[in-house]
C-alpha cells in the first residue's frame, strides 16, 4: 500500500528544488491514481498534481509520472496528451502501452511526429484500422515494419495497398507483408505481380535474358503463385472476389485457367470461366461437368479463349472426372502427370506451339514451383 499524500508532500512538490524529491512525489501520486479508490476530492487533487508534474522542467519527474500511470486508463486527457507529445525518452514507452490515448490523438502524433513515436504506436497491443491507415500513409519504415509484424494491428486492404505504393521497392517491407497471417486477395495478387516484375527486370538486366523470354518466365511464376493462393480460399465468396480482382487487373487469362485445370483446381476453373463468360458460377459448373462434353465447349467459346487451349482444358476436365469417379485423392503431382500422359496420347496433341509450350511449362515443376513459393511466401 502506498501511503496517501500528505500536506508535506504537496508543499515539497511545490517548493522543493530537488528533482529526486519531486520524482518521489510523482511516483506516489501516479501509483495512487493507478490503484484507484480515491475519493472524489482526492482524485481532483491528484489530477491537478499530475497536470503540474507533466509540465515540470526536470525530465526525471516527467519520467516518474509517465511510468507510474502508463497502464492507467482513467487519467485526464490533457495529461495523457502531454506525455504522449513529450520527448522520445518519455513518450515512446508511454505511447506503446497507455490505454488513455484516443485514436484521434494517436493519429495526430503519427501525422505530425512520425519516427520513434509512430513506431511505438504501431507496436501497441491493439491498433485500430484508423490508426494503421495513418501509419500506412505517413509512417516511416520502422513504423510500417512494426505495424506489419504486429498481430494486433487491424490493417484494411486500402492501407496495405498504400504501403505497397510507398514501399514496393523495399524487400524488407514487402517480405513482412507477405508473412502476415491473412492478406486480402487483391494485396496478395499485387505482391505476386510486383515480385514477378522484379524478377523479370533482374533476368533482363543482370543475366542477359531476352525480354520476351523473361516476360514468359515471369508469367509462369506469377500464375503458379496465384494458384498457390487457392489453398487459402475456403468459401465461394472468396473465389468470386478473386475472379473479380484478377479480371479487373487483367490477369484472368486462358493460360491461367488451363494451368489451374492441369493442377486439378477445378473450382477455380469453374469460377474463372463463369467470370469470363459472364454466367453464374452454378451455370458454369453445369457446363464444365456436362457428361455430353458440349457444355464445356460452349462455355469455352463464350469466354472467348484461344482454341489452342481447349484440348488441354478438355483433357484436364476428363482426368478430373476419372479420378473423382475412382475415388482417388486429388494430388497435384499425380494429377499433372496424368494430364501430360493423356495429352501425349492425343493424335493432334502437339500440333501447335501453344500446346508445346504448355507441356514444357507443366514439366518444369521444380523451377516454377520454387519461384512461386518465393513469390507467395
């Protein structure tokens, strides 16, 4: 138990030239406020003393106040604001934990102070979406990094995108973003694109690879990484959102659909064709799995995909049906092998360059998946 303030304490606070003495009084007042149980009059007196102490010229006194009430929610707003806007030595540890600071004040500090104070705010146990928005817009690298590392930070898709706008060329920042437990689909896709574009530039500038080949290699890795994202899409709504994003960004292509089909990702195929053909997903499902084989052809044509891609897509759907009928587990490796074997048995399976390339990229399992894992990790 901390003894109550005495008249001697108050007199000493007002008149003592000793910083240590004033700091001791600060600890006593702060501890009593933190403990609660003060009467109304005692609380008014304590608050007035706190207001006096946070203006003390001696940082030792202000540190004592900040440390003693850092975890106290019920303190005057002006006292909390004074400590939060003090020198870093005082403000940073206070900002990291104090429950007495409003989001409005936190946002104002991020926008005006930045630096260590913004980083302290980014590391709070809970950081609201309004505060992370301010950090995304105005925070420096330290604040951005702490925010991305903080599981208690509520980050909206728009804030993720703002971070990418500002820090897309910083591997540390994009790496931390990729490690977040759950990223919005459009953000994941944007990261994939950024990384693949960077890989393409390195292939051209550092390794002397032609631009066309570099484009193709980057596309392969990006499409493989996109398919890798499917493991985190548990609901139909998630698939619909992904299709809309891919189409809006110009990345919903025939090659991506065929690659997904050749990996056994038939739900992706159904929703992608539905998006491109502008039909309901339920209707697309019926057409894709039409036993008479005319449904897939009609859907394919309505989606306006290259005819060179129909054979591998048809083959993938047939293999999918055979495996499902036999009750086999859809293993991506075995599924891909089955697709390649089936295509090679088609009499016209290798008549065009697109199909040649499809078989080539499907067989490059290690290189493509290694790149995809690096991009989506």
